C-alpha cells in the first residue's frame, strides 16, 4: 500500500508545543501509538517522535505481518492460560492510516497518510488547541490495593528463594500490581506530565479503544535493521544522587554491587545463548557489558548483545527465540514462566510485554513495557505493576521498599499541585 507524503520543517525547540498539539488532536481516534525518544543519546534509535494513528488493517498473528510498510503494535506477556488474556488482546498490530515520523537530528518531519492531501492533516494538527491541564489528576490513589500485602510478599520471596536452593531457577522476576478506581478526564495530559517528569528513550502513549497505557520505559527489547539485531536488557538499578559527587558515588556503588552484577550477567548470558541457538545461526557477541546508563531519576546497568545474520530472520523467529524478554522473566526462562504463573496474584497483561514498530525500510524496534500506568476507560480503573529480580542475595524488606519507591513516581507526578 502506498502512502501520500507531506514534509514539514522541524525544530526541536518547538517539540514541546508540537507534542501537546498532537496529543490533543489524537483524542478523536480510537487507536494510536505515540512514541517519544526524548532526545536520548541512543546510537541505535531512528526517530525522535514516531506516531501511528488509526487502523487501516489489523493483524493478530506475527506470521501475518507484511514487510516494508508501516506497522505498530504490541505483544502481551504470556498469560497463565488462554482464557486470561486482557482487553489489549495477546497480540495486536495495525497498519496505520496516518504516520508522523520525525527522524533523529532531522530538520524535517514527514506525515504519511493513506488519504489524499496529507498537508490538510498537518494543518489540522497545527490548528489544534493546546490543552495543558495541570495535576492533580487522581482523587482516589490512596484507596488502591496491592495484589499482595507486605506479609504475603515476604512469604512469596521466601518461596522463590527456596526454589533457587532446590535448583529450579537462578533468578525470578517477581511482580505485584497496584490498582484503584479512578476516572481520568484528560488522558493526553496524564501522559504529557508523566513523560515530562521522567523523559526516557522508550516512552509511549498507547490507546486501543477503551484501553490506555502511559509509559516512561527506559528499556529496549530489541532492534532489527538489515541483518543486525541488538538487544539491551536492563538489570541493576540505583537512585540518582542529589549532587554530582553523590551521583558518581552511587554509580560506583551500583557497578560494585554483587547482587546487581549477578542479575545483569545472568540475563545477559541467557540472551546470548538464546540468540546463539537460533536456526539462522547468527554470529553473536556481547558488545557492551555492565554499562551504566543514566536517566532522570535512576542509574541502570545495561548490557548490549548483538547478533549478525547472513540472512535476516523474520519477526516470528526472533520472538520465538527471545520473547518474553529475559529481564522480565528470569533464568531458566521456561521454568521461570511456570513458576511465575504459580506465584503472582494477577496477570501482567501488557506489562512486561512489548510495543514496537516497523518502518518503510523494514527496520523493527521494540521496547519493554515497564514503568507503565494502565487505564481502563470503560471500567474507570487504573493500575500498574512493579517488581524486581529475586535471587539468593535478595532481602525482601529492601525489595518491598524499592517497590514503594517505584510506585511513588505515579502518585507524586500525577497528584502534585503546582
């Protein structure tokens, strides 16, 4: 299918204003994905802003996806059984009616449309009003409940550590959910304030009918361009310091922490082996190990694993090899998935799944769905998951404190009064 194109001048100084206009204009559509890399220094990223709007064709199987055309979509974390899929659907991709693409370091953006005269669409966006509503957005956050209370969480951590002693797994990524009833009146502004408060390279706002997801994800699942695949698992986290000196000391502390290093090295080795086992027989290498990446509120340890193929693999083969991603499961993956379904109180759904795109060149890029608020508009219900890797080193009290710290981001960002 051919798209009509309209090029427009772009200046990153106008990004804030343009983003607000686009987010307001998007509210008339039932389905869209808004991806923002937030000017992050990412050598593998292709776009500063990328937005897919409206459903021209949809697909629910990876093997049905066409090549070398615009596609956007998601794959959920595997459910414990087929009856437990959520309102997002397990796998959903769509060929959009409209795409807005602003490449990195570009002076022009391009609006693609299946309709004639895409210039009219651009003019409609430019004429859109800026509605920048301010927090607080929540009134009932404190009335929410965790899927497990602290005592139940402690018992679950002990059970996982017993599995580790028995040799059933080396580490398991254990998650809990917080949910509450709330009506969000201005979802575009909720996303805008989340993104402004914690700008990360894989930030997104995804709307699919009555479901909304607002994310500040820092993690890439994988990118695939031509014959090179790169995956970048995050394992290892510490907060930012209040001064430059404290910040540096915390980075050094993170890099020296045996628990954090063990988590990262375990998952990196597992991903390396998964790529090495692919039928396409790629040449696999760890190009960056235990590299500190700094984000607005946290430092992370990220490793980069690269696979070079003689013949580019299809998306189904990549997902069969790597999904769900090791950073959100544990090791060994198949055993950990079974254990996860036994011990977690709720389905993860979109959380720890992936959202991504294919562009006209055939390049793919997928994120990891973490740091994500889910809003069910029909049920007027908000929720988010959070968690971390449980190993033999894990202290349950410390992990629970970290969970509360991660949860406080949504509360403080969206309840803050200016």
